[in-house]
C-alpha cells in the first residue's frame, strides 16, 4: 500500500494556511510536525469531557482520565515493542536523555568511558559532558567519514573494557544518516556497555522495535510525530529501570513515604513524579494510532521517495552542497549549503515563497564546526508532503541561487 499524502493533508487544518498569500509548504518536520484533527480532537475531548488528575481520586472523571493515561503508555509501548512498565513519559527527548545521563552518571567512575558520535544533537551530548565532569569519566567520539556516515571500524576500536555507555543518535537531524543501531548495540553488548539511543528522528519515521534492537534505553518526543509538545518518552529495559534512580521526587512516584524516607512506586510511575501531562498523553496516543493506521513502513517508503527526488533536484542547482549520505542510508531530510549565501537568508527567501525550512546549526554546533560551516538549510519531510512540494522547493532554491549569481537582475 502506498501512502496518499493528498488524502492525509485533509486531516491537517494548518496546511490550508497561506503564508504571505502563498500556500504553506511545511518542510520543517524534523523540528516539529503539524497535528491532525484526530489529535487536536482527542485533546479537546479530554478537556471538555473527562479532565481530571490521574492515579489519585476514585471519582468517575479520574477513573476515565487514569484509564486514558495508562492506555497511552500501552499504545506507545505497542508502537516500539515495549511493555507498559518500560515506557515512562517525560517532557521530551531532551528530558529523557537527561534522566538517563544523570542517573547512570552517578554510577560512573574516574577513567570510565562514554562513547558518543560526532553527529549528536546537543541533547545527547551536553548531559553526558556534565556527567563526565562530575565523575572524571572520559568522553570518546566515534568519527564520521566523508559521506557523513559513522566510521564503524574506528568506533569498534574505541569500544573496550573502559566503555560503560554508548549513546548515539539513530538518525542524525543534520546529515540524515541512519546509523547502524543494531551493529553498534551488538558491539556494545560484547563489551558489557549500556546503550542509549536518541530516537527523536527515527521513531516518528520508521518502524523501531526496541526488542529487536536490544537497546537498553531509547528516547523520543511526541511533537515530532504528530503529537503535542510537552510530552516525550523514555524507554528502558525493565531491569535497567528497576536499577535506575529517579531524577525527580514527589507525588505519584512513591509507594510509601514517612517523615524520614520513601519507597519508590512500581514502573513506570517511579519516573513520573507530580501531576503528569495527561492531555499530552491523550494526544500522543491519538498520534500513535494515526501513524499506525498509515503504517510505519509506508511512512518510511514515502519519505524515501521524497528525499531521493529532493536530492536529485537539489544536486542540479549550481553552488548547492548537500551534507550527508545517499538516499538509502538517509532518513527524510536534506540539509544543504548555498555558496555565498547565509543559511538564514536562504531560509528567509524561501519563507517569502511560503516554504518553511530551518536554517542554522540545528542544535548540533560541534558538527557544524566539524563540517567547516556556520550552519545549513534543512528541508525535512513527513507524511503530508507531496512531490509537488519538493518541486516547489527546488524551483524556489534555483531562483535564490540564480539571483545570487546575478545580483543585479
Ligand atoms: N531536534 C531539530 O530541529 P526535543 O527538543 O527534546 O523534543 O528533541 C531534542 C532532539 C534530540 N535529538 C535529536 C536527534 C533531535 O533532532 C532533537 C530535536 C530539532 O532538529 C529541534 S533542535
């Protein structure tokens, strides 16, 4: 079955918007995706009909809200092949990764090693830097080759007895590279290291099965997969989460408390202190249902086609450099530079045509420096994007490039 982007677009009210009088071409999906009516309605329905706190009162509203909240964990678990105990809701990918880094960080010792890659988002780099600073552990980086792919040979050489944690992005938000997660995780297992997967750019776009990957932790955000902002996921293997210290303490995360001490609640509630984002959970569950109806494999196929077309067309534009690997090894995004034009100018000129892309370092500043650039312009695709929109992007970029070549005209 192929995905019908034109039919899908009908579900997204925002896609009818005009930008400076032009139809919106939304190509900033790696930053955040738009929301279908089904998600917006689910959130409205919660607030209009069964808004209540969860896991606390016995009244009917609370029972309904609790059921919806717990069911959301099950639905999200089902998406990635995890049990409800293994799915903790957080604020976003960033919070999930901070939770793991600060908890695992407490167990690190001087000279232990954490392996990251050179293509990490700040969210999967800065928390580890801080954990390393606190403990005296060292960070080692897996290098990237000329195609923007991980140098697996060098990465294997880094992995050794001192390696305690390997944290890596599944798909780079700049290069688009799909990293060989299974291979990295298998190598980590051999060395007895814990694996943490930043799946912010993979779970929304492809079938990710945590059991098949055999990762210890995995993090992603609802807002990048049609869900609302303010809610994300930390998956952890049950035994890992059992042994992990919570980052936040308070209501709902305890099973028993006295004036002196407390015992932790069962999983996953141990990691969900305080009144949670119930509306967010309801919205995320609706988003998961929506994506599963389309099918994650169909989504990946659709994006692959759009990306291949975009790469082909953009490559024909003089003065444009695309970063990252070829289409089969990349997810649904293309970041590029244009000779002599600042990325913010490219983005602003595209915006005037109604085309929303992102320019800048994409929260991966060290990677931009490594590539020797200030930043890049990025077009990122999702289920509602069409080949016609890719054509519009290519035409608009050709115009920008032509104007830059002949500024007087
Ligand atoms: N990248 C982008 O435009 P949050 O903000 O916590 O939902 O996600 C953080 C994050 C972590 N890892 C990767 C690989 C990501 O791409 C992101 C978010 C957005 O590329 C916003 S900076």
